[in-house]
C-alpha cells in the first residue's frame, strides 16, 4: 500500500470541520448582508427618483438656462456665456429689489422673534384657558395666503377699511396703507407677522416646556424673583431656539413673494417689489427666462453665503 492512498483515506480532523463550518456560516452572513443592503436601495429608490427629478434636475437645468438667452416661447436658445450675470450686476432694479427684500426681512424678523417669545411666555406662565390661547395664537398660521391677503386687504381699504375707520373716529386723516410708499412695506410686514408668528410661538413653547424644573427651584432658593428667573434662567435656556427661529425666519423673509404679489403687486411705484417678484416679472411677464435664471442664481448664492455666516457665528458662540 502506497503512502498517497493511505493519506486520502484519513477523515478530516475536528478542527478542520469546525473551520469549514465557520467559513460556511461567514459566507452565509455575507450573503445575507449583501441581500439586505440591496433591499435597502430599493426602499430608497422612490425618494431618489423624486429627488433627482424635482430638485437636482431643475437646479442643473436652471443653471444651464442662466447661460442662455432663452425666452418663455423660445425652443432653441443660444448660449450667451456670462452676459446675463454681467447684466444682472449692472441692473439697478436688481439692487433696488434686493434692498427692499432685506428691508422687509429686518422689519418682519425682529417682531416675529420678539412677539412669538412674548406669546409663548404668556401661555407658559399659566394664563387661564391655555388651550384657547394656544389655538388662537397658532390658528392664523393654518390659513392659506389667499385668505389672509383677502381679509387684510379689506381691513386696509382706504375708504371702508377697519384701520381708517378707527383713525376717523380719532379725528385723524385716512392712510393709504397699501397705496402710500411710506406705509406699504410696513403694512405687508404687519400681515406677515400676524400670519406666521404662530409657528415661532410653537417652537418657543416647546423649548420652554423642556427647561429643567430644578433650575427654577434653585433660582427660587437663591431668592431670585420672577424677572430675575426670566433673564437668568429662561432667556439663556432659549438661546438655541432663538437661533433656530432667527435663521428660519430670515430665510423665509428673504423669499417673500405671495403676500406682496396679492396685496400690492410690487407697488406703489415698485416700493414693495421683492427680488423674487422681480424674477417672476422678468421671466413670466417680460419672457426673459435666461436672464431671470441668472438673477435667481445670484440671489441663491447670497442666501447660501448668509446662511453660512449665521452657521459659522453660531458654532463660534457654541
């Protein structure tokens, strides 16, 4: 009997069998992980398709269009390079509408932060009938913009409006709330504050309810009164929420369009025309889609820069 035949007849040892079973189990686990990973991609597929179709593709297509002279009815636009961007930087209307947008952002954001905080504090400190106050403060946010502007448009009427009726009862002259260049933007800011303050109110109310009770107990033991607890405990604890409200509100106010379009259409004399309204007029009234796209991307870049500055300042303070 040869040595080779003797070696092949020997069964594998216990260690070898364990190694084989361990390798087989590892291969099965790898196959299961690969299968579960591929299944995850299928679950993500609908979101990815919607994301590509309705976000990525419009961004890329709009960027391409900003380098063309495409019109609303044009089918074969020609490339013009950076001409639209050069024209936009030299367009006085762009800078005027940008200034008016920034002005609206300032006069609407400040009260939207302060008023929301005061409303939340009133409810949090125990006003009777809290459910009614919570609903009343938030209800306006549920209304569509068409209803809001219709109601406030009636109240701003120069002859029969509620505000001018009050002024008449006080012996004062009527005011052109939406037709006077001095008051039109302030009137739109007032409508915006009334309409959207409920969302910020909810954010502040949730943040107030999350403040640990032992902080107030410790302050009370130290003899702190109500105002002291407000400025030493409550306001500092709301710092993160205030930053969140501020950032969200600035971004929302920079994109103002609906209420201006429905209340004044940009008038009187263009004093309430925002940047988005100018982009709309350029693209869909004057049919210059390529130029409107260039202004859109300049405005988009400004918003991104502003957001990064806010984020950088927030991280620096943190």
